[in-house]
C-alpha cells in the first residue's frame, strides 16, 4: 500500500484501536493542538508529561478536556524526557512524542540505560513528505540524527527505513541511495559507497525490497528524467525512500521541500522499541498530527524483520 497523502494515513489510523502515547513537555500550544486533534480522531490516548499549570491553562484555551487523561508533573527537559520514556519502558504507552523539548535530551531520555527501550540498532530519523502535486508520500533518511554515518550505520538506516515502510503497509519498498551522479567513480567516493550499500543490503535483507544506488534525485523520482537521459533504472523513477549521504544533504532537501514546495513533513525516530514522534518545535500542528498518525499505524502493526 502506498499512501497518496497524510489524509489516507489518518484514515487508516482511525481504523485501529487508539494507541497510548506519552508526550514529553506537553506544555506547548501547537503540541496540545495536535494531540487534541488526534484525540478527536480517536487514534490516541495521551499521557501528558510537563508543567501541569501550563498544560491546563493551554488546554482551557484550546477547549481540550485534558482532565480525562493522566498528567505527570515535570519541569526540566531531562525530567520530561525521562518520564515520557519510562512510561513506554514500563509498557504503559506504545508511542513517545517529543513536545516542547530539544531533541538531544529527548533522545537521551529514551536511551537511558535505566530503561528498556534500546534494541541494539542504530537510532535514525525518517522524514515523510506530503508534497502538493506529488502522486504519493515520499520518505527520506537520515536528515535528523546521524551526522556523518559510516557504511554500517547507513546500512542500518536503510533497514530501519524499509522496516518502517513495511510496518505502515508497504509490500515492496523502493529505496534510492542518493548521490550527485549515477555513475560509480572513485573520484566521487559517495557513488562507490552507494553502489556497495545497494548490493550488500539487497543480499542481506530477508524481505522483498528494491534498492538502487547511486542515483541522483531526478532519476530516483522522475520517469521522465530517465527517458530523457535514455537510462534504465529498476526503480523506474518511483522511489519511496531516499537515502541521503549526510545530515546536511537531508536537512537541505527536507527544508527545500517544506519551504519551496510547500510540503508537509512528518518525522519519526526509528530503532527503539517504540516509534518516537519527533518534529521540530517550529512545525505546524498539522505536521505533528501527521507524525502521530504514522506512529499509530506503525505501532499497531506487528514488527517485520528485515
């Protein structure tokens, strides 16, 4: 299944039982607005962590009856992150959401050695984009966590991303490992690495998966570009997941999509025992709601081994 937009993801999430979700530092208007929308859709049961006074004040302004849900007092970033993660570690919630807290303390809370959320896998970020005029959602990794991943880390980033796409219902993810050129050249080391990565991942995965690299962005997403250049590609210009070489490349691509193409980005952190909803604090409530919906669909499905 390939979703055309976030509305379709939300529609699928609404067919599942509500997922319990903790929110680290829920005392933020946009965060609570997204949580309220998710509650109204019937896709989550929130456990709110943060400053109770601020949470209740904002909730009153938003006409959101948070009295119906647990509220856990926390006043520092570290305290917010740890309590939200502990709720997942103890099995009280199935998803953790980053609220008004920086990413570093949020992830440190999740990976705290006192808790039971580590899997031994690389932690990576996947961005999912709803782009006006596009035929389907398209994903990109890793533009949010791993700064300059080595070969083994990139392999795990690919597997994390492919597993996530399978969890949300995709049977045969199409993965493109991006570079500036499709030709393998020692003068451009990224192309050599991409070629090797594609071969190794294809060989090691136990699930049907299409992967190709190196590919420039146009050849990864445009059949017309392939035809114009007279080139063949197994992905046929229809990649579902774009793998970027560095965090800078992912950051630039993601912001170009959101600011120039007016796309909406959902963000999920992969590699822990539960999905982590991770958006920028400046993201809109709509983007946060899309992230929640994706996490709900992933959390409600059985984990697939890749």
